[in-house]
């Protein structure tokens, strides 16, 4: 399972970089979304992909009984998802406004409007 996830993460990173190098600003934002999803999957894969119980310690015990899931990667990913959604919402509004002013989503043509 880990080798399959490594391939999926590699493909997502490659697709994200390819999309970010395109001239269209919309494709660049799609590449940013793919990049954040690939980074989230990478954190999950590195932290270990195993099923476990919640990390609760029973009363009277000094450690959890049996295998437990690590809550730190889950908390990091949840925070990253919320931040990525905020960045995506800001980028969509910014792209819409830039398209209204310039009339194109091509980055080279947007560069020509600087005066």
C-alpha cells in the first residue's frame, strides 16, 4: 500500500508542477490545489498508514491499550485543508477581478498590461 501511495503522490506532484508552469492563471491555481493535496497525502504516508483506535487512555492505565492512531498528522492535515480552502477562495476572487480588468487569463498578456 505504501508503494502505491508513493506513486500516487509522485504523480500528483508532477501534475501540479506541470499545471503551475502553464501560462493560464486558472491552470496555475489548479496546480496549487494539486500541490496542496499531494503534500497532505505525503504527510499521511510518512506518518504511517495503519488503522488504529483513538488515542484514549483508559482510567487507571498509564498508556493506551493496543494500537492507536497518531492524531498529530490528522490535525496538521485538517489545518492545511482549511488554509488551502482560504487561499483557493482568495485566488478565485483575485483571478475573477484580474480577468474583468485585463480581459484574459494568459499570464504573458497580463504582463504586457503593466505600465
